[in-house]
């Protein structure tokens, strides 16, 4: 049982049948199952970052601009409503940054 599941059980919180755990990506609650699908679609280093975040039972996954752009381009043909909504949010952010002339020059530290 994951740490998150143990904590929720201890608090008496139960998910309705058929519901999965989820995380926040770009301000949206995305089911873990959809994050796992996203991992199969996105390029490195975002793929490994998402895998680690799920393995650590993260509730919120902070994305760099580069992560957001990799995810956006990976979600050309989305299969779930949650990933379609995520793509829409990331596309709006990308268009806003383009209008402002902002680039994706920030990098996540390695190591």
C-alpha cells in the first residue's frame, strides 16, 4: 500500500469505487493512470521526472517550462478527458508566453 493510500486510510478518506489516486499537474488534478500514460508519451528528462514523482507518491508535481512544452507536444493525440484538459491548459500557457516574448531558458538542476 502506498504512503498516500495509508495516510488516506488513516484519515478515513476513501475514494469512490472506480476512482484512482491522482496528482496535480499544471494546476489540474490528473489521475495516476493518466500520468502513467503520459510517461509513455513524453521525452526525457520529463519522463524520468514524472516516474520519480509517482514513485515518491507526490501530490503536486511542479513542472518547468521545458517540462510543460515537452508534455504539450507529446499530447497531440490524447486519449482521456484529463489529458485533453491538461493539453488545453498547457497550450494556453504556451501561447501566453509566446505573446509575452518569454522563452523556455530555465533549466531544472541535474543531479
